[in-house]
């Protein structure tokens, strides 16, 4: 399974949850996506350079995922967002 693209920074879209989602729903969505977006899960490329490029893409997507989770799981930060 390939890590989905995170164009823009709509945190709800990144985690594939709605504004009405509970903290438990957000936590589950994060865990599910983290399994596919973690840099250690990045596929191996044809050569070292390609592998590194793919890994960097996964790292960026994973950082976006973490940031979305950090904001949406915190009720105060989520309200401000």
C-alpha cells in the first residue's frame, strides 16, 4: 500500500476524518495511516539514490501526518484550528 499524497495542509483530509470525529476516531485514523506512511515502510528503489528520494517523500508525509494528529487530538489546539 502506498502512502497517500498530502497536498496542502487540511489536517482533516490528511487523516481522512471529519470535523465531527471523536478523539478515538482520530487516533485510529492516525495509527492506520502511520502504518503506510512511516519512512521505514518506504519501498526500496532501483538504486540508492532513488531509495533515498522515496524515503525523503515518506518522511515529509509522515511529518505532515504527525502534525495533523498533534493538532486534532488536542481539543484546545483543534478548536483554534
